[in-house]
């Protein structure tokens, strides 16, 4: 049996979802309906380290349309207390860990990891413009620690960088 990626063009599906979300974003009723129908398990699956980074990037773009004044992610009021926690967990994971490439035991290369981290940081920054999402970030138990780890690791890398010159 072939893997899903041979049968389903997930990247195209995510592109269609992104275009649909963009088409809905100008009208609060439409974007609310869109995010009311978006399943949390699908969002979390796309933000998994087991998915190609292209899918992760696409879901970041889609999620950027969910940042509203009173919500982030799924707009089901009964789930609003838990959904942001799970999504923020997935968003901040690549900030403090170097994920593996999908289906192999090889860590992501810096040229793949750095744009992934930048995309996560851009979405987190966008979230601070929403009272609901910024509160969810502030109350999340590991976000601040993961951001501090990222800053520390980045500074260590900068101190170790030798501008392409041999140290001999």
C-alpha cells in the first residue's frame, strides 16, 4: 500500500484551504464559520514534526487567519480553553528542539530549521495583537521558557560563528 503522500496532494489541499481562509478573512461571519468547521486534529497533524516542513509552513499561513479579537484557532466556544494550548505547544516545539525529518532519524538542517522557526515567531508575534491570543500565550506554561531557550541557543550559535574563516 502506498503512503498517503503518493495518493493525496496534501500541499495542494492546504493551498486551497489557505485561499479559502483568505477569501473569508474580510468578513467576520465567514471567517468565524470557516474556523468553526476547521478540525483541531487536522491543524495539529499539520503542525507535527512528522509532516513535511512545507505542510507546517502552510498551516502557519492558514492559522494566521484565525487570529481574531476573541479567539484563536477553532471558534467553538466549548473548546476555546484547550485548543490554543495544543496549538501553541506545536508552534513552539521547533523553537527549542531540532525536529527530525519526516520518516527518518535525521535532524532538520539549519537551512530548513531557521525559516521554520522564523515562521513560528512571525505567527506568535501576530498573535500578540489579539487580546485572546496574547492572553493564551502569556498563560501557556512553556512558551516563555521555549522562547528563552531559542534566544540562548541563537546567541550561542552567534558566538561560535567564525564568519567563514578557519580558526587556525
